[in-house]
C-alpha cells in the first residue's frame, strides 16, 4: 500500500482494512501493533485519496491509539488522520464525529514528534465549512496559537499561520475570535513583515482575510495591530499573486478608513506604501497595474489634484492652459508605462489553512 496509490487501492479492494484494524485493537505483540499502525497510515495515504467509505472505519481505532501512551504509534496514527482529513467536508465530518478535536488541541500545546501531523490535521479541518472550523475553536484551539507562532521551527510557524488564515476566512464571529486572542494578531502582522518569506506569505493571508472578510471594526482592529505596514512591506516582492492579495486587503482597509473618518492614507504614505503603489503602475501584470492605479486614483487622487493646482499655468496659443486634459494624461501614461503580467514569489499558501 505504501508503494503506490494503485497498489494501495488493490489492497483496500481486497478488504484488508478490517483484519488490519483487528490486529491494532488486539495485537499479538508490540511490534505487530507498531507495524499495523504504520501500515494503516499507508492505507490512508496518497492522491487521489481513497473513498471515505474505505477508511472511515479506521478512525475510531486511530482515536484509541491517540489515547494511549505509545508515541511512535501516535505519530503514525496522526499522519493517517491527516491524510483522511485532507479531503472534502465528508472526510472532515468523519474525523470530527469521533470527537478527536480535544485530543488534537491537547497535542498542540507541547513539544513532541506528534506536533507536525497534529497541526496538519487541524489545518485540514479548518479548511472545511464554518461549522467544522467552529468545532476546532470550541476545543480551544486559539489558546495554543501563541505557542505555535513562537515555535523555533519555521514549518510550525508557517502552518500555524495557515490555520489562522483559514479561521479568518470564516464567519465574522470567527474573525473576531482571532482578533480577540490577546497578542495573536499583532504577532501575525509582525511575522508578515519580518519573518522568512515562506512564513510571511501565510501571515499576509491572515491579515488579508481579516481585512477583506471582517466588519469595519475588525478592519480597524487589524490596522491597530500593524496591518498597513505589513501589507506595504510586500508591495515590492516578485510574486504577482501575493501582490494582489496585499492590494485587495489594502484597498479594503482604505475604504473602511473613509467610512470611519480614519486617515489610513497617511499610514500608507508613512511606510513608503504610496511610492510602492506608484511603482506598481509599471508592473508587468495587468491586474497589479490596474489595481494600483485604482487605489491611487480612489484614495490618493485628491493629493495629486492639490499638487496640480500649484503648477504654473502653461501657454496654449494666446491663452493660459491650467493642467493637462485627462485624455492626454492617459495617452502619455500608456506610452511611457507598459503594464502586462509579472511573476513568482520566494515563498506560498492557504490550509491557513493553519479552538
């Protein structure tokens, strides 16, 4: 089963799962137990996934293993659970129905070899629907996030941000729960600006999901946590997708700022965001170019008009011409500033993912 998905499917089609589970429940020896749990993880592994009907009977046995004290078996069982949960809502429901959420959250609070597969499983679950995400929040998942965000391993930080990004893509109540966890969002915003690119990318998704999916008070809160600095810090990266994520979030923040009477435009200017926006008008990606122009014209246009009023009028024949007709501005801009698609990132997403 571990050699390929084709052979895995042959084994599953031969109804090997039930005898394997029986040997896990009542093993003849410790070594047999360990080998059977390892085999179980291979039964659940690989893409395309096996049908949930072929593997769901193993979930109660996996949960029993997690309640035991054999760490090697727990690690293999958690990887099996991560493979099962890495699917649609039906797969996630099958996992949650066995009341595994509290066990997973408990594992996330301490350093062990189980941490990575447990976090991956949690990340898979919160990619599901709002009800499935809420099941993890109800198990006090957010209580463990500071430990995960502060972890020395880059992979753990990345997946923790992935988990948060998926929670922040949920309901307003769920977004509020992320913001309500003291210090969590400020830490994410700091990581979005200063961490390694792989982590920054996931952290930017958290900021963006709050900014674009939250209500105006959520947006105000994320700005107070340093969101504008974080978003502006990535506006000179070579990653078109993440540029669009950052620009969409910034646009949402500036729009809310207008509604609340907040001068968020000055925040952008103070962290060199306006200068970076102007440079993005020359970006090769048409989407990035258009979004940058739209933000400048919508939120910073008044400043340009004020500067134009201070320009000395130019002679046009026998009369003074104040400024340049908008049509001429557009034409000259198109000639000097080509804009078509751009490129890739040093870093990448989502499931952030990462109760």
